[in-house]
């Protein structure tokens, strides 16, 4: 019975993530097709800034993975809080310069999220929320600084939607790892932390 319920939950999460990411991909295609300064193009540009840059993509997936260490009634709070923080951070970062310190912070969040997934230790939910809000604000600030000449509100919405979609995909993956593998979360966490270190040192 437990396995059947788990499989049903996996299917629901996978369907939700597929729907959101398919919508994101469609919007991004509109931007690439040359829609100029339209709102749709700005929305697609926000999605591209999240999905085409490895660090925010991996971070959003990691948030989804980590939240599955919590009971479902609390787990969903983390991806939602993270996406909202990304949007709020983007507004704060609008027009700000991109600095090496900001890039270091972005990469550091990936490494730390990897360690949190690896540890799979339940922090109090308030502490977990504070962590994802702080990390989301860092990533959002970076997206805001890179916005360029686009309709900013739609750009931010696109970034938030892509972030949430990736986190839901991470939830689906996390649920499958919890059901199907004893050490799957540890392997995933180690891979995420290693990716963060590679972003910092190996890609130069």
C-alpha cells in the first residue's frame, strides 16, 4: 500500500513538473523566435536565465530534493518560499552590477544545498525556510542584475515560474530516490556539492 501511494505521488509530481517546464520551454521558444520587447519575450528571457545557467538550475533542483526530507504537509513550503525569494531578490538586484562576490555567493549556495541534501537531517522548518529564502534572494538578485532591457515584471515572473518548475522536478526525483534507494539522497547531495565546486574552480 505504501509503495502504491508513493508511486502515485511520483506520477503526480512528475506530471506537475512536466506541465510547468513544458510551459516554460514554450515561452522561452517565443523569446528565441524574436518577439522583440514583448511581454512574452521578457517572460521567456526570465526562464532562460534560470534554465540556461547551471548554478541556478542545480540550486532549484536541490531545493526540491531537500524538501522531500520533510513530511509532505511541510515539504511544499520550501520550493514556494524559494521561488518567491527569487522574485523578490530580482527586484532588489535590478540594475545592480555583477560582481565576483555575487558569483561566489551563488556558487556557495549550490555547495551548501548539496551538503544539506547529503545530510538529509531535518532542521526546524523555520530554519529551513530561512535558508531557502536567503539562497533564493541571492539567486534572484543575480537574475535581476542580468535582466537587461526587458519588461522587468514579466522577466521576474518567468524566472520564478522556471525556478518553481525545477524545484517540483527536484521533488519528484527526491521522492523516487527515497522510495527506491537507501543512499540515493546522499549520492545526489554529493553530486550537487561537487557540481558547485566545479562551478567555482573547474569551469575556469
